[in-house]
C-alpha cells in the first residue's frame, strides 16, 4: 500500500520509554488523525517520522509503487509544525519562493503556485509584506502554503487549526480534504476532536507512549463507546425504571434523563425493556462523540492498551 508505514518504533530517553512499539499506516489519499493527551508521545512520533530523531527500534518507511525508502524523502514531505517558524523579517512571497526552492520547485513554477495560493487564501495584498506585519491567522495561512506549495506526497499537520477563526478553519478543512483527494497521505494531529471527527478517515490514538485505539471512527465507536440514551419523561418514571441494561442515570433537567447502556447491550434490547406504562415524550439514541472516547481513553490508557492487546 502506498504511503507511510510506521513499523514498531520505540524511543527512550534514559530509563523513560516515551514511545513503545508503535505501528500504523497513513495511506495516500487518506487523512489519518494522530491523537493523544499531552505527554502521550505524539511529538516524539512526529520527530521520528520527519527524521529529526531516530527510533531506538523499528523503522519508518515510505512506499510509492515499487519504490520503498527508509524515511520520507525530503522533497516528498510537507510539514506544518505546531511551533510556527517563518522568518519574521522576510517578505511573504520571498520566503515562499525560498522554501519552494529547497524542495526543488523551479523558480517560475514556484512563483506561479505561490501567487495562486495567496489569492486562494485572500492574501494577495500581503505578498510584499514582512511576516512580522501579519496577524497570527495570516501567518498561519502562509505557513500552510509553505508546507504544501511543492505538492508533497506526504503532509504532516500539527495543530493546524490552532488560533484560526471559524471561516479560516473551514478554508483549511477544504484544502486538507483537497490534499487527500489529490493523492497525498495526510497525517493530522489536533486536540480539536470535532474537526478530527469531521475530517479523518482513520484514527490512531496513543496514551503513555502506547497504541490504545486505532481504526475508522465507526469501528472505534462500536468497540469503545456504549450507546447513550436520552429520554424525555417524568422524573418518577425514569428513576424507578431499572432493567439491568444500563450503567446508571444522569438527570439533565427536570424532565430529561440520560443513561449509558452496558457494554454489548443493543438499543433494541433497551427499547423492548421499557415498561408499557412509560409516558415517553422523546427518546434519542446515539454513540458517544470522539471527544467522549478521547477523555475515556486518556483517563484509563493502560487498561485500554491491555484491552487492545487481548483482542
């Protein structure tokens, strides 16, 4: 499969193992969400993928057809780091052309692409401004352009939505989707779970340096999230109802209640267990959001890692 292959990478500093035997794939044409709480090991994984630091064990491979390389070729990768790093004294167009040149884009083509991107992001009037004259959001757009101007086959985006207004977020989401549609493998790291849930084809979640969850969102919700049921009924009826199928009840307001179905319980079983005299005015069944699963896993990473190993 074409794209990035991370195979059993491990990294320790002294006696502390910060990444422990991690493996995943980021196929071309797809968006993979790399998630985890602060200190989980995400930055170390990204540094190993980018070749900034070497794994103690394991390897990072990039596959294109029959061509396989150790690590990702410099000219094939686009990187938007969490800590932005444009030269503040440089003019916008000049820095874009300079960075494109480092990726072997011919000068005339680099200029053409840069101006197209600046127009797309509404920054055509900023071409001759210094980076330090730009707002945070504008500078972030320029950094994004710098990461993708050379049409990379693999793109790493570390917290790309941080500090962006909703309009700019929508613009970034559209361009990230376009990158994947063009055939790039996109690795997205973000704490904004709603955006990750909207964008990503696959999720890889780590905690304490270990894999705890991976797969597409639907399969993750099926494995790690029991159904949530919201009911609109009288308090007396809700509180006396106990079918043994739920974990417990939460009172949302005077007439709205929530329960979580026990693991393995299907909604139809719960529906069949409702008493015939229940004056039910509304019932909503849903899976927990990615945010809910993230919090659940972050609070119990070791137990989830053991659960994954048992599968």
